[in-house]
C-alpha cells in the first residue's frame, strides 16, 4: 500500500490527459487579415483530428447577418482540418467566423476570429465572450464522467479483491460490487443521453430531440458508450453464473479479465489516448493504467469494507492485497511516467502551462498519499507480526501432536496447508485460522487479542484516510482531463499567433473641430515590432465615410525617448495609408492623430497604442 500511493503519478490524470484537446494551429484566412478579394472558403487546421458538427461554422457579415455557407467538411480529406465554402458576392468589410468542433479525445473545442475584405469595417460583429457551452449540460456531463470512473474502479477493484485476496467473508463485498455495476450503468446512460447537447454546447432540452441519440450512436464516443453498455450486460450475466461460488477456475478468471480489459478499452478508444503521437502504445498504456488504478483504489475500498464488517479479520487478505497493490503501482508508475511525458512534452511545460501547474498540485497530493500509505503499511506489518507471535506456538503444539506441519504459509495464509488426512487446501489456512481465532476470541486474558484489535483499528483509520486522499487526487485528475496538455499547447504556439497577441491593432479616435466632428479608425497591421501597414479611415458625424484635405500620424515612445516618428500616410482614395511605418521597439506608444478639415480648422488627438514583439 505504500507504493499504492504512487498511483498518483498516473491516476486518471495522466491516463486521461495523455494528449488532450485539439489546439487550433492556423486559420485561412488568417485572424485579423485584410484581403484584397473574397476567399472561396474558410479552413481551420488543428493539432489533431477533429469531428464536425452540423453547426460547426457560423459566418457573420459586417452587418451581423449570418452568411449562408456549405456544410462543414474536412479539407482535402485531412482529419485535422475543418472547412466551409463561402458564397460569391460577399462584399467588403470585416467578417466574423465562429467555430466549434469535437477533438479526437471526445472534448468539444470552440473559438472565433475575424478577417476583412477590402478594408476593415467601421463596426464589426462582436465576438461573444459568453460561455460557448451550456454550463448545466457541461457540469452534468463532467459529473457523470467522474462517477463512471469511480464506479469502474469500485466494480473491477472489488471483484479483483474477492478473487485474488480471498477474504474469509466475501459476502460483505456483494453490495460494493452491485453499487459499482449499477452506478456505472447509470453514468453511462447519462453520458449517452447528454453527449449530443454536450458536443453542441446546447441546453438539456436538446437531448430529447429525435435526432440526438441516433447522431450520438454514429460517433466514436457514442459507439464506445454503447460497447460499455453491452459489456455491462455481459458482466451481469457472468456474475449471476458465478453466484454462490467460493472458488474460481481459470476459465472464470480469464473471462473476468477479458471483461475488465473490454471496459477499460471503452475509455481508451474514445478519449485522449486515441489521439496524438504513438496511439497504439498510448492506448495500451491507458488500458493498463485504468485497470491498475481500479485494482488499487477499488481494492482499497474493499479492504476498508472488510475491515469494518469483519472485526476478527486475520492479516492474510491484507498481506495479499499489499502484494497486489505493489504490482498495481508498478504498472501505474511505468504507464504514468510515459503518459506524463506524452502530455507535457518538455520540463518547461511544468511551470509554463496550466496542465503542468495542475500536475504539480497533483504531485503534491502524492506526497501526502505516500505518507498515509506508509502509515497503513506499518499497521499491516504490526498485524502480521502479532499473528505470527500468536500462531507459531499453536502450530508448534499442533505439529507435536501430528496434526499439521508448520510452514510460512500457515502464518501468512499463502501456500498449501497439509492436513492430517493428506488433503491439500490452497485456502484452508484461512478457515483454520478462523477456527483458531474463534478459539482464541472471547478469551480476554490473551494479550494478543487486544493487540490485534488495536492494530485493526489503526489500519481501519489509516485506510479510511488513504481512500479520502485518493478521492482528492481523483478530483484533481478531473481538472487535468479538461486541460490542454503542455505538448499540444507548445505545438499551437509554434504554429499560430498566441491568442493574447492581436493580429492587427485597431484604434478609433474621435475628434471635434469647429462645427464639424467625426472619428478616425486606424489599423496597424500586424501591430508588432518592425514594419507595419497603416490604414486610416475618416468617418463623419453621421457614421458615413468622410474626406478631409489632410491627415497626419506620428508615433512617440516616451519611455525610450523615441520619436516622434512620422507615418507619412497618403490619401489612397477613400482612406489614408502607408506600408512603410517602422516601429523598432515594443512598448506603449503615443499615437498623435492630426485632422485638418478646412484651411483654418485643424485638431490633434493622442491615443495609446500597444506594440508587441
């Protein structure tokens, strides 16, 4: 159980975020670009393959009217692209594109950008900053996913504990197994019902539309959920057939293992492991990781249940689970390290990305979990030691009477016990110890009984605390499953303009002179250090285009004592512009706009403009 804590390295967090959500790498037309002629299509390129929705694209013209487009499709059959064909005769001005797709890891991603034809509009369609998904739908879907993970761990882990750890009173674990099965069934049905509105970002009412379920069943997540329901039905039939058995042969163990692997595959085939680099290795790792996590966390819950429901539990099942936890954690460590590398991509991502910072918090929780697990392991050692001190004298006496042969298995519950009639019973030691315990129980004069009770109480407390910390780790893990991994974030940064750096700087400067007034809309493209093109459009008080005899622009960087730099804009017929403005240093520049409306009327207005690297 000490190493059992290490599972934090990979708990669902790394299994769930091996290569997470698709990142937008580029758009064509580029965000903020000004085109001389209308494009024939809009194409987005992502860091991984994406699935398209009926409403993946919404294009709006400068008057905020939706443009009729073709249905969304993959450009040149490339799965990592999304494209839509635009109609002819779009006109001029600034157009807004809102998009929403489903990444290969089953998570929807969305965004918006603008491009202009001819010249930017005086006013553009505002890009909404409101949530791109229905909060209630998203919250319920995430809760259902969380319960599905917990239920899988409870179902697989408890069944494994019964089979391999062989507690003397396994009937007390029937309820946890049933709870895990029913919870996983309910969570899967909820996920299947909510999948369509979750992808579209709509309200719960759309889940009951006639086309919702059929549409979900044709998607990869829908097929995975359907397979999970079929596997749960097969699992129920399997449990009913084994009901009442105390021993399980190899066919039964093999069938149970196949069902557990199948259930784990329903996650790996539709989530993060199915996208990104090294998909076959990643899916194998994800399956092993989920199974190991289930055996550890579900087995820990089963152990806690047995400790509370069987006051005289001997230490043999505890010792077996300790070895099983060691094997599980070994798998968790190996798969977790691999998946962390796959998700992060570099050490810098630990501190420079949200994924890395959340992972650090999770690793902090590991330290606490390790301490608690060490506490549990000490109590386990005390239980086994006390049992040895109690059992050896009895077995020595029994051996002297010719009733049994003393062996390590007699003390630990492992190996084969040989009875006086020559029969062998691989689990008989547990029943023999139970009988011996019964003969000892009730004798309060035996100091060993009080010692064992104290050790069991201590182990119950430590295991309860260990389970609680494990649940906290799972909560942190759910945050990781919804966070863009460092590798994907780095890829997006290498191929696209960062989201916080505008593709162009647009400033509107109102002015008033004499009896006239208006505003000047000034666009600096790209609004970064180096050469910039300048486009200044003058509007009258009525919002229409206006002409002025002269317009001048100059730029000053007070912090560096640079300027004023004259932009030397020229009248281009409808707007004033230049392609030769060179701003050499990043910083907040003062842009001075001078507008002359007549031979005697002139006004100068200054505005701050941020220039980035």
